[in-house]
C-alpha cells in the first residue's frame, strides 16, 4: 500500500533518476546474471495457480532486458528453469515450459532484439526439453548467431554440476581420441568446453537472486568464482527497475579483490 502511495507521488521516479545519475558516474558492469526466483511463491501467496507466477515473471523479464540494453550491459544471463525444476508435477512442468516457449516465440519476432543485435543462446540440457521448445530455441539461436552487440543467455534445464560434468566428458573424449593431451588442460581450455564458451566474457560481474534465498543453487558454478552476489527480498514478479539500479550501485560500492 505504501509503495503504491509513494509511486503516485512520483517519489520512486525521482529516486530512480537519482540512482541512474549515480551509477553512470561509476564503472558499469559487463555481465549480469539473475536467478529469477520466487515465481511460484508469489502466485501461491496471491492464491493463484503456481504457473501464474511465471506468466507475470516473463513480463518482468521483458522489461529487465530493456533496462539492461539502456544501461549498455553487454551480457545478461537469466536462470529461468533448473534441472531440479523438472522434478515438479508433470502438469506444472508442462505448463511452465509452454510459457517459456511462448516467450521464446515473442523474442524471435521482437524487433528490439534485432535492432540491438542481441545474440541469444539457451544453456543447459536442451535435449530433455519438449521438441517444440527445442525447435524454437534453435531457430532463435540461428536467427541471432551473427550478432555481437549484446548477449542474452537463457539457462533452462540448467545445472552447474551437469555443465562441469559435460565439459569433463568432452575433454576426456578428446584426450582418448588423441585430439588433446593432458598437459594442455588448464583453466583457459576448460572454459572453452562450458555452455558459456561463446561469450567474450563468461564471468558475471554481478549475480542477483530474488525471493530472499541466499544461495546460488548450482548457477554458473565455474563462472561465478569471483562474482559479486546480491540477494534481494523480493519475488521476481515484483522486481522493479529500482531494484536493478540499487543492485548495481551495491556492486559499484564494493572493492573487487579477485582473491588477492
């Protein structure tokens, strides 16, 4: 109630503009990653079917991408559906993946994606997804594969441990076939076998998780070694631009030591 009242007075707008001026004076991050958490709990609190939270969540996601484009954040990685989510009821999984499929269709036709030259890629165990969703994601990747102004990664049926195991298997296979030697294996080489190998910068500067949970839940385990973390006590469907700006300001106020 208070937030609606402040919004009606234009307080949020004034604060948002002030935050924008502040963060533009400092270093802007190059890669932001977000765990879009709290969709189900948001819906349950409102006595709605769990999948309704995802419907509201995708609308927030559309706005979020525009905010990132405006801020010139080159790489965005969104954790939308994990391997563990596949263990939910068949009806919920089917409905949720259909919502994601519809959003992928909208992205394919979104003129802003092409105007901004956004390369889109799904990362995760895509082979376990419904064939129709696989086909749309493939079309989306093909339609944008030559773009390089911005990068949008959609982590779906994703798990950080699975990503590392897949990389190890590929490397082991190439060693077995004498395409690689054990001596060649180092961090730079390993990076090339991860789902994020296509990115100029696969390492998020900032990872945001919504819903109040304070853990990564397997998100980008290798890539997040030196990422700054920001946990917000807001469900994803309620995420606002002001939440993004405050998270960036928090990032800018931190001293990054990279283990030193």
